[in-house]
C-alpha cells in the first residue's frame, strides 16, 4: 500500500503536515476531510499509485469558466433548485471537460453525504479562497451569496488580468523580437567580421572596447549557447520548486512588497482582497475571528496572511482589529485609520467594502501608469542592444578609415 505525504490547513488557519497509508489519493482526501483538514497538497511518498498521477495541464480551469460556473450555481440555488440537481445540470452544460468531470465527482460526493466544501476541497481547480468562502457560506446558510461573491471576485480578477495582458502584449513582443534580433546579429553576423578584426589587431591598431566585448559575447554564445539555455531552464525549475515551499513563499512575498512601483501594486491588491472578503463575511453574519481566518487566505501574501492570523489571537484576548494590524506595518495608514473609525461606529463591514473599491480603483490607475512606462523603457532597451552591436561592428571600420 502506498504512503502519501500531505499538507493541509486546520480550522484555525495553521498548516499541518504528515503522512498516511492509503489505497489511493481519494482515500487520503476523505480521511483529511473527516479530521476537518483542508488539503493543500497530497503526493505519493512511497509506493506507486496511478490515480495520484495527474498532469498539471489537465487540472487547469480558466478563471472565466470558474466564475461562470460559480455564478450559475448561485443562480440555480437562489431560484430554489436543489443542490444535487444544480450540480447535475452544470456538469452536463459545462463547456470545459475538466469542469464537467469535477462537477460530476462533487455531485457524487454530495449525494453520499459529504459537505460541498469538503467535496470541492478534493479538487485542485478550486483555490483556497473559494473553498474558505464556500465553507463559510455552507455553515452560515448564505451559500448562494458566497458563490455569487466569489464569482464577482473572479470576474473582476480576470478582467484586470485581461487589461494587463492586453496592455503588455505589445511591449512584450517588442522585447522578445529585439532580443532575438540581437542574438541573431551576434551569432550569425559578427563572426563574418572576425577576419577583418584579426587583421586590425595584427597591424597593431587594436580594437575598441565595444568590439572586444561583442566578439567575446559572440564566442560565448556560439560555444555555450545551448548550455546556457539548459542552465536557465534548470534554474527556473529549481526556483519555481523553491518558491512553493513555506520559507520560499515567505521570503519571496517579502521581496515582492519591496519592489519599486510593482511592489506597491501587489501590496494594495492584497489589502483590497482582504478587505473585500472580510467585509463580505461580516455582512453575512460570520463571527469576526472566523472571518479573519478565512479572509487571511485571500491576500495571496504570506506575510500579510500571518499578520492577520496573529490579529485573530489578539481579538480573542479582547483587543480591537486595528491595533494588531497597525502594529504589523503591512496595512497602509489611511486604511488603518478608516478601520479604526469603523470599529468605533460599528460599521466595519460596509467600510471594508468601500476601502476595497477605492483601493481597486487606485490599483487600476497604478497599473495604467506602469504599463505606459514599460513601452518606452522597452524601446530604450532594444535601442541600447542594437546600438551596442552596431558600435562594435562599425567603430573598427571608422578607425581604419581615419587611419587611411
């Protein structure tokens, strides 16, 4: 019997790791659900299990399809259609084969008495925020509203992602094209001038520094170009694996927050998600401690998530929400001032939603500014690369002409 290693989240928000023997991955997921653990990762530790082998590409569902599915499920439930029938309808109507299979399995699990949040937690297509919101909605009897809120959140995220992708498409094309042209010039055209440059060196005239650097780059790329590509691919894979670890995410999230321009956008985005989810949960009557535990996973940043979870402990001791969050230094002072006033006036839920809306508007403005800056910077970079190649090729010829 194979042994599985798992990483799961407890009901208090803490991460638990362990291992267990089971016939397949499904049995492990069921065992974790019985222990009130939300599985984050389950993989074979020893032995061989065909069912545990899943290609990442086959598990992906676009945010647009996910938002549409959750929105349709919310509408069906809101119109009185039973949960089992709603899942059955959606599984047959979904345009995504992956989503069809996922909904069918969820429907079968719910029919066997498994809670919908536990049934959804068995599938990697649902992120932690979606699972947490569904769990809160199921327990607080506002599942329809929770599904609707998640779908709106996903739609806005996909809309923002589409705007950024569309705006960055042209600069990205310019950058890739410029790099390819530069590499072709260095690898293909520069070697044709080596005989001329060699004669110039033998004549005692010498070569300009740009030409020496250009010849060195050409020799290196021709000799070790493929090896360099392989090394870059290996570094990328190793970095991606390290970034998935707890320490890797912690360090990487800290670096992201300190990046110029882009760090501020990521910071504001994390705060906006936290405020929107927390405000939605409080509006639906979820206790603040549990709402904080759920909304902490929506930030997408481990450092802010840990600060929010620490605030839960302080609130249990009778402190306010604003005090521990302000002490963390990870929430902007303007946001903390609004939260502090809202706590006193008992309007925290509505104020958090307004904070999220204003912050999201600010994020769009910052993204627009950043995108407008990227295009000229890309052109400057490409111009510098081409100028370097041309200078390395033409300077010796100009020197030779001057000597003649």
